[in-house]
């Protein structure tokens, strides 16, 4: 099964470049090191929430492996040289606190990291855990008949962009006929809290309901990550996506902008991704999750 080491004497599973986390067998004790790193530029105006989002984004790569515990986190922070000393003193502590608080909510702690000066603010981190074989699920065991489960709605990038366009008359004029300012504010708030929400519960449910594989939806959009996940499978499968759960009004905004965001094509970037998890149909069609299916090639 997923996460098993296979027959007696067979080597433990490994996972390198191309998926959410690396899995490296340790030299002693039949354990594996699972590690991931990520960083990006600020997306939201609230520095505390930005810190939480950055931490959730890093941890999501572990959760995509069904890992629910993280042994250690490091924080990576770039402080903008363009900020005044007063701005740094107000903003950076809030950003760091948000990252630390989210790590604590995930049952781990930040024990170090690196801070540098840079033209831009950059925030991210490293998450590390040492696992027994039954603590993680390799992303390679989906089978025809599985249901794909998405844990969060899509459209976070469009929501963040639309919120920025409220202060840009040229951009706002393109979308004001299909969305109100109140709609944009609501979508922005939903996107912000969605990005800050940990996928830890979803990782636990992967074990409860015997998920066969998973990935988190981030920079390549749901289509890009689904294609990458499909390539990892031992069985020949194709992912059939019937519908895209999207934050309210974001599809209309995407259309009004000529689909430049490619949200409706499934390739719009997302942040602090939603988990996309194949598993048995009767176990997966539960309230609060979004489902579709897998077919034979």
C-alpha cells in the first residue's frame, strides 16, 4: 500500500525533485527524512496574516504526503531595503509572529532560519520531519475509480489581484460591471483565510480514508499539478475533472479580463495550496470536500 516499504529486504521509498517533498532514507533505523522548502513575495496587506500564509504554504508540502507532524521549521526572511526603519520595526515582527503562530498551530516550532536585506520582502521556510514508513503516503498509488478530493476552493490569486485593482482605475474599469467592491472584499477575505488555513486535518483524513496519493495545488494551478501527479502513478490512470470549485465571482472576473489569469483553464497559480487526493469513492464523497473521478487511460 501507499507508504509501505514493500517486500522484506526491499529498499525504503525515495522521492526527489518534481513532487511536493523529498523523501530520503536515513542510514540508521529504517527511518526516512522528509523535507520541503518554499518562499514567495507578500500577497496580502496584513503582515501577520502573510506570515501565517507563508508557514501554511511550507507545511502544505508535508501534509500532501499525509504527514501530520513536523519536527522542525526554519524561517527564511528577506527584509526590503526600500522600507524605512520604522516600517521594518512595525511590519517584520508581525510577519515573524504570524509564521511562528501558524507553526505552533501545526504542532511544531521555528528553531532558526536566515534573514537578509534585499530589494523586496520575501518570506518562506523549511519544514523537516523524520518519519516511520507508515507515517507518510507516497504519491503513486492512485487507481481507476478513485475520487479526487480538493480541500479548498480555487481562485486565490485572482482574488488577491482583484483586491489590488480596487486602487487601479484602469484595471477596476475592466471588472466593475461583473463584480462589486463588496464582492471583491469578501473574496479577498475568503482567499486570505483559505491560504492561512493548515491542511493538517486533511492529512489526517488521508490515513483515515486510505488515500492513494496527493499533491497540493500551488504555482502550476490545478491542471499542472494534476498532470504531474498523474505521471507519478504506478497504474495507468487519467484524472477526469468535472468541475472547478472557485471562490465566488472569481470566474466572472477571470472572464472579464479575457481569461488572462487562466483560472478557467485550470492553470492559474494558487498559494498555500489545496490538497488534491485520490481515494475510494464511497469514502471520499463527504460534505466539505470537492470531488471528481479517475478513469483508465
